[in-house]
C-alpha cells in the first residue's frame, strides 16, 4: 500500500471513530436498548413510601416502568443490571444518581452474552428528594451487590443511556415534615 493511500485509510478511520454526538460503548461492550418507559418524559413521579435516602418507588406499582433489551458481546459466570436515575444537577461529564433499582435488581448466572435479553425494572430506591432526573442509565456488569462507583469498562457487559425528564417528589402529605 502506498504512503498516500495508507494516509487516507488512517484519516478515514479517525474521522469514522470521531463520528457524531452519539456516545458509543467501548469496544467489546454490549448495548441496552430502551423499548418502553412509562410514564412519559416530562412527568412528575411521587415516591410510594419512605423518606429519602430511604424513599422507594415500589416495584410493580405502576409509577415507573422501564423495559429494556440487552445484547451482550461476551459470556460471564455472573451478571447484574443496575438502572440509575441520573440527577440533572450533576456536573457535565460526571455521573450522579438520585435513585437506583436496588429493590429490583435482575441478576443472571451464568450470563449468555451473545443472546438478547428482555427485562423490565419498576422498583427504585430514591436517595434525594426532590430530584430532577435528566436520564436513565442501565449497566450490566460483573460486580455483585450495590455499587458506590460505576464499574470499569472491563467489568461492563452492556451499557445504555436514555435522556428523559422526570421530577421526583415526596407525597404532599409528607412534605410538611
């Protein structure tokens, strides 16, 4: 291959890699596709029970339901799905969650990464109220238990983001406490 042709091939590869504004998962990481999310973006969700940081959207109560299709790229002995409600007040390019699917965490053992898995999550622990949610982030990873930090790319099997706008608040009967 001539130097000129090699230069064009390298430049084309670089331009393709930089692409548009849509973030892509690191190589080897599968995808989470959001199929149905209720209520629609722009809604206010009143938590079902408790006071933050131990407030909850009760599983299968019809307040929030997120159906996803997950396609992995590799097999694993264990996998767990964490779904975070991303706080709109988080600084740009950082990750801060005001809620997570702690009472409704699907796990698999083993995880067959080359297939398609459809799952719905509807239970969440809410850490801070009120909270303006700017997105939903779903991560299938190898680390069991509740995470204080995001998993490393080498621990991540699939990842997906969905921009939404939700306002989480406590019931008006509890707001005077």
